[in-house]
C-alpha cells in the first residue's frame, strides 16, 4: 500500500482529502503545517507528498525547499494544493521542483489521477536508475513496450573490457551511452603534446558517454577500463527514445550533466591554485570517495602512478615523490602498486 503525506492547515480540507485517499486504498499521514510536514516526511519516507502552499509556521514553498535539500526526501513526488490560481504562483512552485499543481476546489477524480500519474512515473524512474542491467531492462520495458525491448536486447552491445582497454577513443563518434555493471572506468582528455588528464572517474552503477551524444558531437575524451570491467551499451536511437518520451529521464540526465560540469569547474580551479602536494592528497581522497566500499575500514586500490599523475595533472615522477612523502608521514601505505589510505581525514584537510 502506497503511503501519502498530506500537509494542509485547513482541517475540513485535510480530513475530506484524507478520506478520499483512504477510500482509494492509500495509507495516509497528515500534518497541519509545513514544519510538521517536513519532520513527518523525513521520518516516514512517504511515496508521495501533497502540500498546501499558504500555511502558518512554514509554507509549502519552504517545505519543498527543505525536502529538496535532503537526499532521502528530494526524490519524493510533490504535488502542490492551493486556492491561488495566479500564473506566478504556479511557476514558482514548478521551478522549485514540484511535480504537479492542483487548484482548489478539485474533484476526487482529478486528485487521484494526478497521484496515480506521479507515482507511476516515479516508479519508472527508480527502476531506470537501479544499479544493475535488469533495472534498465525493466525501465525500457515500461517506457517502450515489449516489442521494442526485444529489439533493444538484440542490439545491445555487452562486452568485457580488460584493464587498460579502451571503451571508446577521443574524437570518435558516439554510438550510445554506457552503463558499468562491474568495474571502474576513467575518462581522459589529451593536450596537443599527448599528455593526458583524467577528468572523470566512474564505478559500478554509473552511466557515462552521454554528454557527447546529447551535444551531437565527437567524444571529447577517451574512456578506458581501470580494471577488468563489464560494460553495457544502450544504442543511440533507444537512448533518445527514452529522453524524448519521458520528462523524468530528461530531468535526471540534466542533473547528471550539471553535476559533471560542477565537478569539472572545481577541478580546473584546483589545478590553477592548489599545490601539487594538495592535489595529490585530493586525488587520493577522490579515489576513496568514489570507490571505497561500505564494508571496507581502509581504502586500498591498485592504481598506476601514471593514472594518478593524470588525475592530478602533473608529472609521474612528481607523484611518486609526493607519495613517498605521504608514506613517511604515515598518511598512506604502499605495497607494490597498491595504495592504502591510513589517515583519510589528514589527507582531506591537508593545507595548500
């Protein structure tokens, strides 16, 4: 049974709406204001939130803002209820991330249709970004239909890439987007002299290669396996079918693009202003943040000094000397090619 949180300060509207939802076989929890609603949402993790805008203590816009900042509640579908029908009010709510907007008075059919639509779309999106290939298949099945799924399965490129093997080369034309079922992948760009810089790191459950596809241009970097990896490819035509047919998927990829751009901007700033010692420490912290498993007490990774230098943006010899310094300071341990971080906090807080 799906759980719905109803945030409404008007007692009559709250009780009548809750009754409609219960008759439709939904589990309902209610709150009298935005503050109480935010607290309940964080505690109960409802499947959907219906929220009035004009309320005491904390209004609907404030409640949405707080919930969107919390990773555990940011993806919950959010429907505004309001007696105001002004376009500016509607636009503000949608720009803040609301999924739908109902103007009072509304009938029960209108309410239930809006809820059903949002729950269905949210379930599709969850399946699409589940961390395995079966989740992708299920998503495509729901969006495109069984016949199209069969066609997609026939065309899907499934490959095992050995360590250091290229998945695609810089300046090649994109054929689709890639999904990592197992393994680790780096994305590198080269300068005129052939020196590489690692601009992205990816792990199991990540998509990559979609930026060039969306921009309709050649790949700006090369994708290479950091270790033996299992990579799936969703062909170009099928990817665009998903993007154009489902706004939620488009929204998710826009978020992913924005995150990539922010990370690249941060990396450029660090390259410009941080010392080599600071950048090596940040690279080790980045590897730990990206690849450390929950069960591991200490992060260890067999990473080549060349790859680490490409991530830092400096010479391999410089990285080797810096790692030796870190080893003497007991920040890391080195055994063969494997680096183990002994003091994550000190590396993360290392001064420039």
